[in-house]
């Protein structure tokens, strides 16, 4: 997501420094990745609660992503997403999703078998607007475009601390053990994912009282599985409990992947309307000066690894609008570089 933000700010004519993480060499189980790279799932919009920032930015971002991949010749494959009901109660949840989004299709047991064999269920739901993208190629293209627009990208340091000044920030960057460099910037964008966004925000002087405590745990973990992919589509093997947290998908070389959320997100919880007492998935939060009182600081909270890719391009536009004073997002409602993005 940081590369998307850096690209957008650089294309706007700002001087940008991107502190990026290195591409993954291992999955979350510590297993080395092959040359097939790191595919990213692009989930269907039906998994998001309506009228939230997550839903809105994910829809806009997914459209922009597919268009960007076509222009840049980045591997992208529309696969669709299959959600499985293991009993009648789960089937009722899927029927509720169908009422909310007429583009999805309810499936009988035979229909599910026609899509994917070997799934034990009482039915399912198929959403066509899902797919996979080559995450490594996408990040590389975004970084190259940012650098061509004048951005400086580094993977050799991390943000240690940031101090708001009368104008802008003084930022301490750490490299090798014992190394510390201080830079100045006019604005600071925290565009990391999951719990890392909370950690980075806590390193900014004056931010500790404004960090959302409920976003302190990791969002999901990604594993490359042994053998070839059992499914051609994105598959969620259940609607409630642990199985609702898992997402199976294939890579571009026929390999198999599994992404597991740290906490189950039942279809009921992901689909309820705002204002109900039912469990709800956390929404995106674009936290600007109006929320924390620090001019030039933008924090993106609630963006987990599974939703980051499909929403990144739209969130990058929102960051620019926030820095420019053209938009304000509050709570749950939808030489020196002038801007520094941390990813």
C-alpha cells in the first residue's frame, strides 16, 4: 500500500521518500518462496459490510487495480470466489448476502461440485468479482512509477521515532545496528498494514492517546501449501467459526496458498449493517489532523493484508485528498522530502 501512496503523491508533484519493506522471501510459516513469487487474492465485494469505508474503497480500488494491471501488463486473473455453507444455518447466511448483492449466485450441492470438486457442503455462493494478482510485480511497477516521478525508495532503514515540529517532522531512521539518521519532512503518511500501523503510529510523539487499541493484533498469515492447488477459485470453506477465517487460492504457477485471519470473521459479522449489536469487522480509518491534532500526519488503520491490495489505489487517492484538505474522514464514516510514506 505504501508504494501506491508514494506513487500517487509523486505524480502530484510532491517530493516523496518511501520507507518500504523488502519483498517477502518466506511465507509466515518460515518456508522459502520459489520463483513463482507472492500472489495476492482480490476478494469479492460481497464480503464487506455495506456503507463502510472498507466496502467503498475496496470496490473503487478493485476497479482501479484491474485497469492498472492491464495497462502495466501485470499478471491478473479473474477467478471468482466460492463461499461454502456446511449446514442450513450457514446457507441462510449466504441467502442474506444474496439479498444484499444480486450479482452473486446461490449454489446447490451439484452447482458447487460443478465449480470445485471435493467440497462437502449443503450449498454455497459464487461471487464473480474476485481474482488474484501478482503482488511482487504490482509493487515493483508502483515503485518504478513513483521513482520515475521523482520519489526516493529505500528498503535499508526503518522509522524509529518521529517528532512534530513547528513545521513538519523530524524523523529518526534506523539502519544497521547502531546507525541512526535524522531527516526532515513536511508530512508523514503511515501506510503500513495490520498491527504494524499501530506500532508506527505509537512512535510519533503525541500519538499514543490516539492509537485505536482494538487494532493491536495481527490480521492474517499467509502460507504456501505443498502440492498443486486444489481449487481454481478463491474458496472460503465455511461461514462461521475457524473455517470462515481461511481463504484458499492458487498462484500463477499452479501452486496452492492459504490465508488465515487471526480471528474468525463470520459471514454474519462481516455482513451486518452498521448500528446493530452483532459482531462487525473493523472498518478502515483514515486518521488525519482533525482526529489527532498533528498537522501533516496521516495514519491508515484497519487495513489488513487480505484487503490491502484491492483497496490500495483508492486509499492512495484518499491520502492525497486528505493532505490537500479536500476531504475529511472521521471514524467509521465513508531537498528534504515534502512527504514521507512508511510502508
